[in-house]
């Protein structure tokens, strides 16, 4: 893989774990899912899509966020 | 013009996959009718919902013919998992409450804990596996074995009632009775359920419906891959990012009220483990050397 693809994969993996944990917490810590929880889930997805668009069009903030996310994922020496 | 054509082809492929997934869902629902919703969701329904992504990833590797396109599979899987975990439950909750069907959706904490933790563990295992320099078929086998352990655990703890409970509704009818359209009309409308099930569903026609739906989904995936590649080239976007945006067509019944979150958690664990497990297993196996032009049994990742 190219270094860019490796970085994209690492960012995606970190995003996936983060969003899964966030969704898990929303589902688990409530007495019943209501509209507010639905909007929270939609909001998280919008943030994720915003990040992907930001990365695709090389926005500075998205690149920095991507670097942070990628740094959480272990890579081979 | 090229971009418009690609977008049209992608939309058409997604429509075909969506309609075919309905047939797959009906067949798998019948074949797994003796399982509880939670277990059926994480096994048979999970297979049904991940068939398009599995085919897309597999065919992308075979048709596009580059090891780098493995990223296509990661993009497909991650995009699908995030969409399944966020958008589908959110839309279901809004619909259920908006239409006054229920005041809130109660979810079994036991199921959420089991499937949620299972999913997070699956993601961590995947990260660990992909973090190395190489992928072999053993990695694929490892992921699939993890899924077998997960399913075995679910079957061992299966009870008759578990999962999502809505506060005010009883149950939604699965198969509405009415006048059936002709076979030709059903085919044109991609309504495969009514092509194969004319009188009553049974094991034979359920299997035929299942296999035919899979075939159509596979063909539509080939169109999807070529269109995505075309669009990626025209727009100058990496294929992995582009793949995240396409909606993952899901069997319609997944959005029915009584399935929601519990089943979705299960349908996310399965694709992560088995889809990528199958990809590693097939792509890095000795059988794949020839068609993928690999020099060794290792798939270089970096």
C-alpha cells in the first residue's frame, strides 16, 4: 500500500473504534432510546462525514485530526 | 458526462442490491425462523446484510487487480459499520417516536453489552491484524475463528426472549397477504420474493430465493466497483474515501421497528470478522496467486 493509503486505513480504524464506543455508551447508559439519542447519533455521523470530506479536500484541521487518530493505531516497525 | 454516468450506474447498482437484499432477507428469515431475534440478527441476517460488502470487496480485489485496493475493503467495511451503528438506529428511533408508535425504544442492556463489547473486541483484533507488514491466510482464518467463538457463545446463551422492546406496540406482521403480481412483473420490479414464492414459502424455494438474490447482488457489485473506480479517477479522490460515502443497501426489514439496535450490533460484528476474514483467506491463499499475480503468499500492506 502507499503511505497515504496506510494513513487513511489507520484513521478509519481509529474513527471506527471511537464511534463504536460512543454509540455503545449512548445505547447502554439510558433507560430507553428517545429522539435526543437519535439526533446525537446523527450528529456523530455528520461529524464523521465532515472529517472524511475535510480529508478528501485536504483541509488543515482534517489532516491534523487524521494524524492524531492515526497515531493511536499501532503500526509495524 | 462520465461522472454523471458513473453516478447513475452506482445508483442503479445500489437499487438492485437493495431490492435483492429484500429477497435475501425473506429467505434467510424463513431459514432461521427457529432462532431468537438476537441470534438470528447476528448470524443469518448479518450474512444477508454483509453480502453486498463482501462481494464488493472481493470483486474489487479481483477485478481491479491491485493489492492497494485492499483499502477498498477497509473503506467499505468501516463505512458500512459506522452507517449501520449510527444512521439506521437513529432513523428507526425518530420514525417510531415520530409516528407515535412508541414513546421510547427500550433495548436489552444484556444484549447491548454482549454485542457492543463483542464488536469493540472485533475492531481491536482487526486493528492488531492489519497493523503488521503482511497479511496471510492465517489472519483470515483467525478473524473467522473469532466469529465462530462469538456465534458459539451466542447460541450457548440463547433464550427465547431478548432484545428490543417497544413500549406500546406488539408485533409487526412479517408477510402481508394480498394479490401477488405476475412473475414477469415481479422480475421487472426486482421483487424476487414473489418470483420464487408463489404460494407458500418452504425450505426449497427459500434456498432458491437466497441463492438467486446472492447472484444478482454479486453482479450489481461488479457494476458498483467499476463505477466507483471511474468516479474516483474523474474526481481525483482516493477510492477508500469515496467508498465511505455510498449508502450500504440493507435488507428493508432491518428498519422495521422491532429489530433496531440489537440486530444491528450483531450485523456489525459479523461483517468485521468474516468479511475481512474471508477476504484475507481467499486473497492470500495459494489459489489466488495466479489471478492476483502475487509473488508469494504474503499480501504486502506497507
